[in-house]
C-alpha cells in the first residue's frame, strides 16, 4: 500500500514540474508549453485516479 501512496505523490510532483516548465517556456515555444500543460493536467488526473483506486483497495482489504 505504501508503494501506491508513493506513486500517487510522484504524479503530483510531475504535474508541478511540467507546469513550471510550461510557464518558463511560454514566450519561447508556445506549442511545447501547451503540450506540457496537457501533460500536467494528465498527471493531476492520474493523481486523483490513483488516490481513488488506492482508497478502493484499502476499503476492500478491510472487509
């Protein structure tokens, strides 16, 4: 269970890194910034998906 929790926060960290990189590259290459923002949004989605999935597994193991 701790591994699932760890990877959940890896997705949050990746989203922060992609967002920072997109902001710093905004005036240099807009297309790359849009792609990085899309990947950041995907990482945020994966964070919440993994959180929900981990919670579902924990509830199942308690029964």
